[in-house]
């Protein structure tokens, strides 16, 4: 497993050059659209744009493969659960019933149900690339400076920055503790049985918690010694001004949100219905 997953990856890409606040605003707008609409046309546009943005960021799939695999497994379980507990939900939503496969009882497979679950799947794939890119393309210190620039209190902004920095720190500590355990003869490799590996990996949690608490105390003492929080304002070393690309990204996301709302009002529903 890559112990540097979900941490900032520095690349000379247009996505990296956007300010942290811009990426946060776009991610929030993108998530609102993805959660609120079931219009397949909007979701397909968002999916294409998301894949293009992922390509522009120069992020490699293998760098986020572990998280992607976990999300895909969860998505598969979610789709199965929807069909098991609500196999006719698509029929209720779209008001028609076109049977594709006649199964016993209420489990007859319909085109409406498949189309409904396609939209559910698209909603995941629309939000996932932006969520991953927000983490791997955002430098924590610059993100804190951007948040403070748009009006967020610098104490809160710095807390968010420390949280983002803490993700790779925890991964690094876990990796170091795991190597120390293996040097003492604890087998955490793939040669050991899965249950044995999980039980032995659980023994790393306690030293990881203690090392995390020690790091928190060190950071707290350092901030207190530097009189953090005494002043109402502070300067930022990694501050980045808003540029045209930032306003364009926010404007595009906002325009897509307005388009989604306009289509929902025009059709009187959040759902795009191709069966009528």
C-alpha cells in the first residue's frame, strides 16, 4: 500500500495553480449539483468535465488507486442494496414499466430501475474526481491563506491546514511503526493470512495514537510559545492572489448549478425522464 496516499502531490498543472479557496468553492458547488440533480444530461457533462480536470491535474490513477478501489467496492454494494430493498424505485419515479428480465415477485428487472441506478452511479463518479483532486492538488499552507483571504478566521484556516498536513503524517507514522514491528518478527506481508495480518495491524493502532498525541502536544506548545491567536490578523508566506483562471473556474461551476436549477424548474422535476 502506498503510505503517501491522499496527500499533496506537487505538479506544474493548471489545477495546482488555482487557489485553494477556488478549489474548495468549486468542490462545494460541484457537490451541490451532484447531490441535487438526477438529470442524466447534466451528470454526463459533469463526468466529462471531471475526467478532463483529472487529466489536466497530471494526477496518476495509481496514486489514488487504493481510495478509488475502496469507493468502487462501496458503490457496488450500494447498487446491490438499492436493487435488493427497492427494486421498483425506478418505476415509481419515472411512472412507466418496461420489463427487461422477468424475475420472481417484485424483482422484475426494468429499464427504469437500471436508468435510476445509472444516475446513482454517475453521481458518485461526478463527485469522486473533484474530492480526490481537492486533496492531492491543494497545498495546505496556501489553502489556509486562501481561506483567510475570503473572510475565514485565520485560526480556523490554520486548523484546516494542520488537518490536511496531518493525513500524510499519520500515514508516515503508520508505515514507520509497521516497519519496526516487522523488524521484531511480526509478519505484515502478504504471505501471512488475511485475518492474521488484520490482527497484527491492529496492534499498530496504540503506538500510533500515542505518537499522534505527542505530535499534537509539540505543535500546541510551539504555537503557544509563538503567541498564536493574539493578533486579529496575520500574514501568510504562501498567499496566492486570485487570477482570471480562478474566477473562470468558479463562474463555470456556478453556471452549471444555475443550468441544473433551470432545467429542474422547466421540467418540474429533478429527474430527466426518457421514457415519456
